[in-house]
C-alpha cells in the first residue's frame, strides 16, 4: 500500500543554518504518529516544509504517492494534509464561524481570489454540511460561533484551529504543539477528541510535540528528532521503555508509570 | 456663526474624499503591510480619466464608471507589482515599488494630459441656501457616496467570504497561507478595491478642486493622515480622520484669511499639525486605558 505521507531525506535550511538535516518518515492512512524532540530540533521546520510553507533544500515529500515537494500550501491542503499551526493562529478579529468557513474556502484556492469565490459559492451546500458536521464534533464551537476567535480561551482557540483544519476535509491532520500553553485538563480533552476523530472518522494524525508523555499516550508510533536528525523511531510502547528517551524526555526514571 | 457652519460644510465634503483615500490606505496596509504611495495617483487618475471622457462628449455618469473601472484595473496591476516575489520582496521593497509607480503615473499623465489642471462640471449648478449657508449638490454627493462606500466595504469585510479572506490575511499571514489562501491574490484584490475607492474620491473632488498630474501628493498626504488617525488599520477611524482633517483645513483657510492673505498656503501644513496633535492625544489615551 502507498503510504499517505512519505518524506525522504528532507533538508530545510535558513540561510547557512540547517534546521532539518535529511529526515525520512512514513505515515499510513489512519495512523497516529508523533514527532518528538527538544525545542529547536527541527520538528516545526519539518512540518512546515511538508505543508508547503517553505521549500526544502533537498529531499522529497509525497502525499498518497504524489510528489508535492515545493508545492504551495493550498495544493497540499487539497490533497488532504492540513496543519493546525503552533500557537493556534486563529483569525482573531473574525467570528469563530468565519474562521471555520475559511478552512473550507482555502481549499478552493488555486491562485485567484474571485475564481475561488465562485467555486466556493457553488459548493456552498457541501460547505454547510461540513460545517454542521464540525459543530457536531465540536459543539462548543457552535456555542461560540458569533464570538471573535481572539476573545475565546486558549483551549477554545485550539478547538477553532482544529475545526478550521477539519473544514478542509483532511485525510491527515498535522498538529503542531497541541499542548503549548494549555492547562493539562484542557490538553487531556483535546487529546481524547483527536483520538476519537482518528478512530471514528479515520483521519490520520501527525502530532508534533515537546510533551513526550502526551505523544506516547496518543500515538502508536513516534520519531525522535534531535538537531535536525531523526535519532530514534519505533512504536510508542517501545520508545517509552528506551533508556535514552526516558532520561531525555520523560523526566528520568523517577516517574512511576 | 454662519461662516463657521459654511466652512464645516465644505470641510465635511472635501474631508469625505480624504476619508475614502484614507480607508484605501488602511485597507492595503492592514492586509499586506504595504504603505501604498501610489494611493494619491489612483485618486488623480480617477479625476483625469473622467475629464478625458467627458471632454469626448461622454455622459458624466458613464465617464465616471469607466474611469473607476480603468483605475481599478491599474490598481490590480500595481498590487501584483508591489507584492512581488514571495519571500524576496520585503514590505520596504514593496513601498519603494509603489513610490516608483506613483512617479511613473505622474510622468504618463504629464505626457498624455499635459501640465494644466483639468476639471469637469459638477452634477448640478443649483445651489441650496439654508439659513445663509451655501450647499452645493456636489458636496452632498461626495459625502453620500463616501458614507455608502464605507458602509458597503464594512459589510463586505464583515459578512462575505472575500471579506473574511482579506481580514484573515491581516490577522495571521501564517494561518492564511496554511488554509490555502494565496497572499498575492488577496493583495491584488485589496489594491483593486482600494484603487476603486480612491478613484471615486478623486473624480468626485475634481469639479471642486481641479486635478493636475501632481495633485496626488496633496491627496496622498491627506489620505495618509486620515489613515494614520486610525493607526493605519482602522477603517472606521480613517473615516473619522478624513472628516476631521477636511474640516480643520477649511477652518484654517477661512479664519486664516483674516489674519494673513497667505493662509491658503498653510492649509495643508496647519491641518497636518492639528492631525498630529490629535493622533498624539489619541495614542496617549490608548496607552493609559
């Protein structure tokens, strides 16, 4: 079977600095995979290169067998890979519902705003169905639909960002730092939601996390990144027992599992 | 008292035109972070094209509509140029590009329309007199069009998917790109809409203040000042800023005449000083609250 996402020897540079130094990874449809590592390991750079925000200096990215290396973010969204960005990045002055609708609108974009609008208006019925489905999955968003997204709590904003990504009907949801700046209880709720989304809707997950415990709990497999390279990979259960991972990411052996 | 009301009435109408240009500035800056120096040129072109077509015996309304459409197309082109190449063109480079475009447009006007001011007749020669205050229909037209255009723009930004896309880009460029919006396309539409608004302002102002190839400097400064009143981002405050500026200028001219015959020369400078004070006062209030 062709993997849903295949990254091969990806290199990302910012000028002379190398952020990602030849990373390869694979993810099958419906899988939950984590990318862990310390701050500055290159996790977000890797994710952003996959999503088309920067052009990689070398390497390949394939989505469902199609080479999308260096394609625009919009094209990658259309192929079914949508990112929930770090720090949520909601459209703060727009109502929650407008945030969600833009998730569906972006998919229609092929470089031209007016043409995209026409396509979007023609698909308005489908968009409405999708919106109802997202409200069903995240009822809180329905309550907040008229409120400017910037005036909701951090956890709610994370829901808005996830809902916006879901509006594009992704096959793979790439979540950058789900837990950043959120209370543990809120993170727990969101993590359970993502698991349900994966199990019931079959949406694959690529979770980029500094919180390794959360990543292992939610994901079946993980890649460990350090200084731009992949140093370890394997099933979460195995990595969790790995001495290196325990000392570096899970607070040594002190924590009782 | 009658004189004061008269000056305020004239100020509100010219101020409306400044408001439209100010809103155009704010719209572009908000969505693209570009300060568009060609904004005044859009307004002047609106006036020049209208005069050119009216001189060819076109009905004024048709001339105005075609002029606005032409300037809108010019605006879209300037937008495409100003955004440049993703990742390479910085906002500062874009600003210099718009400055260059403004000079090119001046030069082209000089070549095709000459160096004399142009005008066309206002919509009506009738004059209304209300308790000694003279109101020309053109004043009312400018104010009415400005109010309607501002309301329409606000409605588009708040209620339509295109508006959401424009606002989204100003809220978070990163997220706008990630959902699939193309910044270039958003910028082109923003420039086109801004050019449309400025062209309307320019052509409505032309019967009162004839346009010349270099009138864009004054219009751009006034429009920029109006936009600065709203921190270059608020459309509502740019609207208010334009009106305040228009009234301030008329008052300086009107009452300054009594003090020195050269008052008219200080019209712009005096109004800008008033504007600076107001902006300073507003930003002080903002930091306190």
